[in-house]
């Protein structure tokens, strides 16, 4: 008997400790992009506006959850707020493509069913995240693009707007700066884009009262993008992923790396196959897998117990979360 008790103690001590569910679990996480974000390059007025927008987005999603609505509703409600705010590279503040148009990509995934929807290259859909959800719920497909996606949006009765609705002077100046750099480099179209050209993508991950997860991402893509370029935001497993058994993920950063590495799915896969917590898995994927490959960006991650992670390998990432009781935390910089 003493020998059995001794062996049992050894086994218990050797086993990894289970992560306890927080007393006030996080139910919603949002991001507004990762990149060169430092106190030196963000004015007090802009910082206040950005924090207010993230707070509004969190509270909009939280209100949906408080009403007992599904995680999908919370994700859409939060992202709609950010799509309407010109401070972010999504919806109203989307960056310009090389031809002077604004083109949007978005995706959403339901962690309870594994269903997903996405759209890419749309120019007139007021809220691309709504289109992504409509693709998931009202079509047999996952990803629709360009004119076909807009035809579907019209059939679904989604709100449309002229492309000029999405134009902002700040984004126009950014396009001018990139194209001036190209001219100075003898028209080189193959130069590596700067981090700031992809800054501002938005996303959300939610946990509802039934314990289900959902994740979504929306973006204007890359400043001065050409040839119908599509980044990771509408790619399930790259920029967005959700699975009740592991976690929900929304990404932001240099999309080509997130696509090649399958960043969002890789986090969930490490949790599923290696038994890592989603918190630990996200740290490894961002600070080792992504960083070692030369990519930049970050993710927001939430599991079904309300544990959250928001790792990034850039100077900062606009991010925030809200707990079940309504406690909000918002951060921008790497030392927060």
C-alpha cells in the first residue's frame, strides 16, 4: 500500500498541471492590427480615438453575448464597429490598391460546426464581415471573390456603397508615398513591402454562453497591392480559425507568411496534437515559427475556458478584451 501511494504521488507530480478556468473569463477579444506602433508615432488624439473604438467594439460584442446570442453575432457586431472607423485598415479606412481603388477581404468561422465563409476583393460591400457570414450561412461555398462576391452580396440584400465611400485622405497619402518610393527605385514592383503597408487589419474572437467559439477577420489588405493580391485575412487556417475543442484565432500581419505557414490553424493544431494550451501554442507559433521564417505580425487567441493570448513580434498591436462581467482591458504597445 505504501509503495502504491508513493507511485501515485510521483505520477501526480509529474503530470502537467491543468490550467484553471479564470474566475471572470474573457468572452471577447479584438485586434486592430500589428506593426510599428510606438508612443513616439501615435499622437494623444489618435491614441484616444483608437482606444475608444476598441472599447466600443468590445462593448458591442459583449452586449450581444449578454443577450444570449451566439458567438458569431458578437464577432460580427465587434468587427462592424471597426469597419466603420477610418482609423483601421478595414471597411471605411481600407488602404488603397495600386489602381486607386479600395478592396476588402474578410472571413468568419464557427467553432461549434466547423463551417466558415469568406470574401475577397470586394469594392462596394459596406460591411465585408457580413458578407463573409452570408457566404457561410447561405451558400454552399467558403470563399467568393470580386464581382461574384458582390453579385452574391446584392442577392443577399447586404448594404452596398460606392467605392469612394471607403476613400480617406490619410490612406491616399500612404499610397502616394509607396508609389513615389517605387519611382525612386526605377519602378521596381517586386520590392518587399514595409510593415506599415499592411497595418490595421481588424479581428475578433468570441465565446458565448453555450461555450461555443467564433472568429472573424476583416481588412483592406496591403497598400499599393496589385494583380488582385489576396492576403491571409480571408484564408481559413491562415488568418482566421475557430474550433470549440481548441481555440479561436484571428491574425494580423504580413499575410504571405501567415498563408504559407498556416498560422491560425497551426496554433489550434499544436493544442490538439501536442496537448499544449492555446496560450503556449500561440507563443511558439508567433515567436518561433513566424519569427524564424522572417514574418511579422500577431494573433488574438481565445479558448473555450475564457483564457486569452495576444502575442505579436512587432513593436505593438492594437488589442483588447472584455470579461464576462464587462471588465475591459486595452493595450497598444509591447510593454503593456
